[in-house]
C-alpha cells in the first residue's frame, strides 16, 4: 500500500512538472508576439479629428492674412507713386536752378550789354579791361564748376569744398552771396542744421539787399523749425512770405502746413 502511494505521487509530480514547463515555454513566445504586435497597433492609430471651432479659426486667420497682404500691396503702390512724384518735383526744381545758372552765365559773357571799346581807346585801358574780363570769366567758371557739383552731379561734399574755395578766391565777388546761399542749401540737405543756419544768417547780414535774401529767409525758417525754435521759424517765414519773390508762396505754404493757427 505505501509503495503504490509513492508511485502515484511520483507520477503526479512528473505530470505537473511537464505541464509547468510547457506553460513556461509558451509564455515567452506569447509575450514576444504581443510585444511585436503592439507597435503595429500604435502606428495604425487614427489621427484625432479637428473640431469645427479650430477649422473656423484657421479659416479666419487665413482670411486676415489675405487682407493684410492686399493692404501691403496697396501701400507699396502708393509709396512708389509718391516717390515718382517727388522725383519729378526734384527734377523740375533742379531744371529751374540750372536755367537760372545758365542766365547768370549769359550775364557774364563778353558783349552782353557792355560797351565796345573804340579803336582810339588807350592801349593801357584796353589791357586793363581785358585783364578784368579774364578775371570775371575765371570767377564765373569757378562758380559754375561748384554749382554743377550741386545741381548736376549732386556731389555735395565736393561742392561745399568748391564753394568755400570760391569764397576764398573771390571774397567780395559777384557770386559770393550765391555761394553762401548754396553752402546753406548743401548743409541743409546734409541735415547739418546749425552749419546751414550759420551760412544763411551770414548771407542776410553781409548782403541784406541781395535777391537771394527771401530764399535765405525761407530756408532759415525751415532750419529754425527743424531745430525746434518755432518763434524764430515763424519770424523768418513771415518775412519771406511778404516778399515779392518765388520764395513767398513756398513760405506761405510752409506756414499753413506747420503753423495752421
């Protein structure tokens, strides 16, 4: 009886061990297959659907972007048109100055209203007149060369040097006032306001009856306005506005635009 029990118990243990081994052997395979299938399930997961509110917001943003782009194109067109108009006005002003300069050169030509020497004129007087005419021609050429640098070539630094050299060579010459005026213009263009103010002021004090005085008064008004001195600005602008020159209308327009009260 005991031997039978031992044999039965042994057989039961062996059967249990085999079953356990089979389960253990299958379990790793099952786990491996499961781990292999899991990424596939993640990869095939569908993207979350977009809500109607999000779609509406995206459409609104796209519409606003289109509107902004259209406004930018319109503004760019307006800027280009204004730049074209400014260029035309600058060219017209330059043409006017060149025409004025051409008239000045004609005034300096021999025979323009100057008396012709008779054959009986003393030779010494003739030689003196010839020397004087040559000096005037040199003075005119010096001034014209400097003005060409301003109006035609727009080389403002070189033009300023040339005009100051002209004033050094001909301090009381017939174009000295014009040279001082153009020096003021050059430094105003370069935004060197204090230097521009000094040249325009010097013109007014040195040549108070010159025909460039109203232009200098108008530019002095602009300079003082840019420097922040409105009282001085209006003083010079009103003087220019009351003159009988082309600067009068410019001064009145500047006053209306910047001092409307």
